[in-house]
């Protein structure tokens, strides 16, 4: 089969392209990416074609999607702080871009698996967050993701398309970018730890997250593509764990083998306090898929950043825009 991955040169996208390229049922992998936060080098050693361009270029998008057996839509401006700085650009990439992807797939009924986000749940104290809960987006990013997943489900209901909206939680692992103001927490902490610099914690560090190793995420997505999994409601893609940032720091400390210094800074607007996925839907649709543990995933992640830092032109700091 031919699979198109929008945002395929990004962190999750490039890991997914690698997973898809190794599946015997997949003959062709095409990544469409404007390289705004992704990098061509992320696909350098993978049997995947990279088309450089934007999902907002509808004619290019249609050309790339034509003949595909499935599209995985990951392209986005994936950051709460960036959306706070520029909500219109966030909406265009995340909501309008998703509508364009769905429209490009509609004529030929190409199945679409799309990335949504746990941020749509907002600050509700109830845990774990299950898909039947009311959503309360607290940032332009979360609002755009909710709009995007609504279009994904609406195209399923209205046009009979096979669509799947997956709510990712905090995904981490190799290829995740660091070295810019909007870096996610694990790469930021691991990078600081390896450079023996203080770890900057927003808030008191007691906030919790459901961290999911990228390998576990892309295996589920590739399963969805190969088995044609679709669903008429959003599905959490996380396995129901819950770790505080201070607990995370202790784990990184034990992996690197020395004490880490932390500095506490103000909380960021739009950040939620606690996050943990209900995983019943996920386990029903993908029985037998078990996640990598946080300890093992962090060890692999630290090893990857260590190796990347040793390269002459550091992939870690060089791959981000
Ligand atoms: P990423 O920034 O590494 O990947 C996004 C990719 O989309 C990048 O390669 C970027 O260049 C590309 N892109 C952006 N705008 C584009 C456009 N207009 N046209 C084509 N390509 C474009 O981020 P990621 O963490 O890999 O995120 C992938 C998806 O997962 C996003 O939809 C994001 O919202 C979602 N998500 C990620 C997380 C997480 O923890 N990483 C959590 C929730 C949701």
C-alpha cells in the first residue's frame, strides 16, 4: 500500500515513516512537510520520499494524496506557546489544514488517521481523561485541535469516510526537537541534564503528565493504517500512566547518574495541571498493544540525545527551526 504522512519529517512523523517502511504490507511511504519544525535529515536513512510543501497548498496536497491507500495527518504547528503568540497561524495550520487534508481524501474515499491532542480536555480535574468527557480548550492550539478532530469525525459521519482521530498525550523519544523556546518538557530536561545545566521547571513541578514513548505511538498508528481502523469518536492514544515533572527529573537523574539542579519559573498560560488518559477505547481497538515503560523509554531517549550530541553537527540542536 501507499501511505502519505503529512508532517512526516517531524518528530512523530519521521518515527512513523520508519515504522511504516518496515511493515511488509507498505510499499510506498510519502512524507509531505513544509520543514517549518521538521527536518529532511530525520528521513535521511529511511525508505520514504519527502515532498517539501505545505498542506495549505491544495493543489500540491491533492497531487501527493492521489493514489494513496491511507493518509496519516500529523502536520501542525504543535505548540501551545506558539499558538498563544500567533493564534491565526495556529488555526490555519491545524484546523484549516486538517479540513484541506480531508477534502483531498474525500473524492477517492482515502482513509485518514489524524493527530488530535489531550489539550482539548483542558483543566477539568477529573482523571483519567476519557473520550466522553466535555472538552474545555484553554489555548488557541487546543481549540484548533478540537476543530480539527471535529472535522475528522464530521467527514466520517457526513461522507462515510473511514476516519480516526487520535488524541496524543505527551509523546517523547528520539528525533524530538530541542534547543528552542517551545521545546517539549522531556527533550528540554534531557538536553539540560546532558549539558549539566539547570532544568527549568514551569510551576511547582507537581503537575502530572501521561508520557508515551514515540515507538508505542507509531506502532498503534501503523496498525490503524494496515488494519483500516476507524472510529466515530475520538480515541486517546496513551496508556493511562501519570508522572509528575519532579518524578520525571528523578528518573532522568538516575539514568544520567548525577544530581540535577532545578530552577522554578512561572507557570505558562494554557498549560493544564494534570493529565492522564483513559485507555479503554485504545485497548479495545488495538488489543495486545502494550506501551514501553517510562524507565525504558527514557533510557532509550537519553541514549539517543547523547549519541546525537556527539555528532559533529548536532542533530539535536540542528534539526529545529
Ligand atoms: P513536529 O513539529 O515535530 O511535527 C509537525 C510537522 O508538521 C513538522 O515536520 C512540520 O514541519 C510540519 N508542518 C507544520 N506545518 C505544516 C504545513 N502547513 N504543511 C506541511 N507540514 C507542516 O511535532 P510532533 O510532535 O511530531 O507532532 C505531530 C502531530 O502530533 C501534530 O499534529 C501535533 O499537534 C500532534 N501532537 C503531538 C504531541 C506530542 O507530544 N508531540 C501531543 C499531542 C498532539
